[in-house]
C-alpha cells in the first residue's frame, strides 16, 4: 500500500483540483443565473409600478386638463390597470401590497374629498414602499418627503418638517 501512496497522491491532487474547479464553475454559473432572474423580476416590478403610478401622476398634475384627469380616473378601472395591479399583488412584497391596498381603499371610499391629508399620506407611503422595494431598502426619507416635490406648502399639510 505504501508503494502506491505517491501514485495516489500524484493522481488524487489533479482529480481534487478538477473536482473543485467543476464545483466552483457550477456555483458561479448558478449565481449568475439567479442574478439574471432577479434583474428580470426587478425590471418587471418597475414596469408594473410605472403602470400603477401613471394615472396618479396625471391626477396630481396641476396643468392637466379635466379631460385628461377623467381619462386617468377611468384608466384605474381598465383591464390593463387591473392586470398591473394583479402583478403588483402577486409579485410585490407584503409591505408593498399592504400600502397599495390601503391607498386604493382610501380612493374607493372617497376619502380624497373628505380627508385629503389621510389620502395623501397613504399615497406617500405607497411611493416610499416602491422606493424601498426597487433599490433603497435603507432609505432615510420619510413618506412625506416623497411628496415634497409636488406640494408647495407641504409643511402646512404635515404640521412639521418633512426631512
């Protein structure tokens, strides 16, 4: 047995190196596949968020004509919008789904007219959830900071500083 030891060591080392190389290649390949899948999923989520947000962008635009706003409101009830909403509900995080549902319930109940602050707060939480879901999980922004760009007197609405 001892006379075969140098032969076993001589053949065993390349075999182990080859096996280690194969395992390393397999793990690297698998990691790249998972990364590609995650990138495609992120692209789909971003496209879904764009579709969900478009009618709200129109509704919150000061210069938009009433005809455009009516069209945006109708779009929320369209099949394409519902399809995007199903994608959000199916592929979004739990937090994303909860903030979207809360925001939509607010609109369904007509809270925008009776309590615009609460409705805007739910919308801002939804925007912040999108921000966190897409890339910035550790963002330091609060929900009101998400609306600061479009509301000139946001301090009056929030009663404090948004930063």
